[in-house]
C-alpha cells in the first residue's frame, strides 16, 4: 500500500514511500517510466528527511534515487 506521494516540482517527479512497518516500495519499470522516486526500505518519516536533505544538493531525479538506494 502506497501511503504517501509528495510532489517535488510540478511535472517533474513524485516520491513514493510506505507508512507500514514492513512495507517496501521498490522501483518497477512503470514507476521509473512515470518519473517516480521510491523510498526503497525507508519508512516515510525517514524518507522525507532524506528527501529534504537531498533537495539541498540536487533536484536531479536519478541522483535523488541513488541516495535512497545508498542510505
């Protein structure tokens, strides 16, 4: 279940995270094609903080996604 979808920039990219404890949001070809950034295994609260920190350095969707895979 996808509980949170935050708009980063209009017509740019959307961010997906799960609020469940065991939930994981993984990248699929369709999500990649639609321009989503997924939180992978982070809870939505932690993913939001990482997104805010990431946006201070870049707005590139691919670089932001790599941050979520790394942390």
